[in-house]
């Protein structure tokens, strides 16, 4: 495992991670990719606190360094990225802030999408991503947004379209949500941004953010990616239209 050198976390804990430099772990078995990503992040003032060449190293690195964001290759030796993600969330100490995990893949493959979201990933990136998209992605997921391309959201919808309601493994209870929070969740599941939600519901963007935070808290969810899954699992949103 490679430790990132010459980088430092801003001192002090006052105000939480939001007032600190963004801290990233890169887990991929390709040395060239890790080096390229590290140089891009360095140029943008983002700290790479550790690197890993396989899934076991990734788990150890994340638990040791407590990063904000993890870039996790799906296909790695020793342990694949999906299982490494599951272990990270299972082994986090009580009260620890969970990292946001972005899955890295060469191909936008159907079979990984739902498994990765179920394991706790916040989204996907293709490895040929541009520097601007890479930096924007880690900042986006650190802020709590899901990183789901329209094609991935579409396939997530199609998965539930193919699934008979009688066979659904989960029927998530949304009874804790207020009517307004249900409205927000419906539109959130359709991929609307906070600004678009605010315009559609005639609310301030700050109010929308508060509603989203409350939804995640009440349902015990980590981020918007899990909220989208919950909306479909509960039947609140159906492919092709909104559930009544």
C-alpha cells in the first residue's frame, strides 16, 4: 500500500470536515491511474491520504485514515470493490463518519449498479473521466449528493419495472415522513437537483436542503443515492409515473 506523501490535513476539528481540505483514498490496481488521479487532486488542493492496490489494502487504508471520499475500483485482486465497500461500512467504529464511496469502472455495466448502491456506494465514475469531472465528482459526493449518471438512474428504474411488486425483498416504511418530505423524495428520485426541487415546489433552496437532510435522517440513509433506491423500494415512485 502506498502512503501519499507531502500532504497534510488542515489542523483543528472545529466546525467538522466541511472546514477542512477534502481527503481522498484512491483504490485501484493500476499504478498509472492512481498516479494520474493523485496529480489531478494535488493541483486542486485535494489531499490523497492513502492509496491501495487491492481490496484488502483499501479496507485497511480507509479505516486507518478516515477519508471524506474513496475512489474504489470495482475489479481488484484479493477483494473486489463491492466486497471492500461492504466491509468498510461493516467495520467502521461506532460513531465514525462514513466516507462517500465512488465506484470506478472501465465499462458502465448493468450488473454492478444495484449491487454497488446496496453496498453503500454514492455513485459511479468511468476511468476515462476528465480532470474537471473527477474533481467535481468528489466534491459533489462529499456534499452529500448522489453521483448517478442518467443512464444509471434509468437502469435503476428499469430494475424495479421488471420486478414484480409481490417479489420485492424490501417494503421500506416511509410513515415517518411528512407530506412535504414525501413530495421532495418523489422528485429527488426522479433525479432533480436542489435548485430544480426548489423551483418545482416553490421553496427556497435552503429549505429544500433541510427537507433532504431530514429525509435521510428519518430513514437512516447515508445520501441521495440511497434515497433514490428507498423511493422505488417503497413504491412511492413507479417507473413511468408517480405512485398515488
